[in-house]
C-alpha cells in the first residue's frame, strides 16, 4: 500500500501527467459527501486550485439525500467556496436508475461548463473504482476499449485526479485531518452489480487468488488506455478517407473493411457506429462480428440491426443509419422548361437542360457517344417534359439495347445501392421514359448523326 503522506503529491502528479487543469481555470469539484469526493475537494484546495463545489441531489434516498446536500453546502461555506446545486427526480424517468443518475450528472456538469461557471469538472473516482470497473467489464466480455476502464480525462472535460489513489487512502487522509464525511446507504445494497463486486467478488479474489489484484486490474486499464490512444489516432486517420457522411448516415465501402486486418476492421466498424449514433453504448462483440459477416459475404445484400442502428449492405456499400430514421422516399414530379435548370427534391445537385445546334460546336458529335451526359434529338421531342423519381416496374429501351429492360435490372448491373434508387431522376416525354440518369436516352429519342439540334442533359453538384 502506498503511504498516505504522498497522496497529495500523487494527485498533483496525476493532474500534471494528464494535463487536467490549465493555469487560471476554475475546477468544479463534484462532491456527493462521500469520502472520495470530500478528499478530492480538500486535496485540490490544498493544491491551491480555483474551485467551485458541484452537488446533484438525486432525490433517491428521501431525507438522507437532503441531508447530503445540506452537509456539502455547510462544508463549502466553511471553506469559503461557491456552490452550484441542483435537484432532480429520477423516479419519474423510469428505466435503469444507475444509467438515469449517470445521465443526470453528465447533463449537470455539461451545463456548468457550457455556462462558464467552471472550466472542467473533477470527480472522485479512485484506483479502487478503476479496478472494480475493469473487473465488471471483463465479466461482461468487454474488448480492449472496455478494459481501458475509467479515463483520466474525457472529451467532455471531466477529470479524475484520484485515479492513482486507493479508496482506503482517501479515508485515512480524512481521518488524519479530522474531516468527516457521509456514507451512502445504497453502497451496501446488493441490488447494484458494482456493490456486489466491491463487497464480495473482488475481496474474495484477492484472498484466494491475488492479494494485489486491484493494482493489477488498474495497471491493465493503464496499459489498455495507452493502446486505445494509439489506435484512436490510427482510426482517425483511416476514417477520414473510409467513412462518408451522407444525409445523416455513414457509408463505407465494403472493400475498405474486407481489405483490412481483422483488428483494424473491427475498430473501423466501431468508429462507423460511433459516428452514426454518437456512441458505442450497448454495442457488443457479436454486433461487430455480424456486421463484418455481411461485409465478407459473397452476396451483395445484407442487414444487421444493433442497438440504436440499422446497418444495410447493398452491393459495394454499407450504410449505418439511426434505427427508424429513414422512411420510404417521397415521390416527386417536376415539369421543366428548355433550356433551363432544376434542383430535384431531396438532391444536392441540379439538372441542366441545354439546346446545342451542331453548327455551334464541333464537339457535338462527341456528346452523342459520351456516356457521362444525356443527349437527345430535340426534333424528336414534343409536348411536356417532366422529371420524376424512379418507380418500381419502370422499363425502357436504352440506346444500344435490343429491347425494353427494367430500370431495376440496370440498377443491379450498375451496382447502384438500394438507398440511392428512390430519388433517381427519370425524364418523362409524352408519358414514356426518355432518359434515365446514368443509363442515357431512350433509343427512339437519342441524338444521332442527323440531329440538327441536341438536347443535352447534365447534372452538377451544388
């Protein structure tokens, strides 16, 4: 066991090692009234940081919760520190109480930071908490990301200066200074899994297997955190080119997953999930493996549903979308004038229709055979021209084909993903299909060597 006399120095070292606080910043110290948070408050005050006390009354223990709030307020007053307090009623929220309490705390801390009342929030997680967290996640089958445990610093500006200090040391620190603290009665309840690990499982493992298990588990977290930090930078670099954000979904080419080593592919899948839904909570090993399975399948289609997400494969692409976010594409029908331009509904591009006389350009012949644009014989057109989206069952005879063919068949041959088809533009002339994006003009309307005026259709991104 480390000496208690070095506790303050170790906290100072942890703050410096992880660059938790910059000069002049105000640290919000989350104080519940328990030994760890009270110790944290006193240590940071001894280290002469600028401090504000934060306290959230969850209201779960009735009068006991109110007494905790009064205790923390009294302590803040004695120390001459400002206090920011809030009360919430978690019983009205339903669901998992631990998760609800955690979400309420995070919202409270985030608001204090956003309002400029504090620059970061220090919470009292100790090395003992780290060991319990790693063991808990190990029992649930976590990967290395989970075994990294509690992070010293988070992106939300939460810091944990006590991560190199055991729980027993915080209590001894307070006893040596005659500082009192409060004990949360729920810490003795076997209702919560963490309490069972803390009070029963971990002590038993230390007695029967390894007296230094808590330190070993905490060291495992430190090791895993370094590994994860490295991998995060690597996946940041890889994701920049591999993941495509489009209309609220994340797209990734199947080949980008299948060509990667398995360890990297798994991490890229987790990053795609994180980008699509904002986190990877409730995502387990099996979810990632099922996603990779449809990527590796010879069939060009597949679907996996994981907590909060719907993942669909269509040919060469996979799409990660919030569950229920995508509804069937609404149809559209837009009459156009020539020459002119139109932005079709739901598309980030405009379609331009231009009239070109052969005498105007020596390049008009190239237009006829250029598959990147659509060229129709203006002399063969009469009546209204209308753009509409693709309808199931649509068929026409493209130039170069010997007979009608379903547009769906053309989609399949061109490996057009399912989610891109609903708004696919089609030009209707006198009730029949005259042109389809990507597949060109209908054979009877296509520009030819004798065309005097050509209607050119092109599409440009906005």
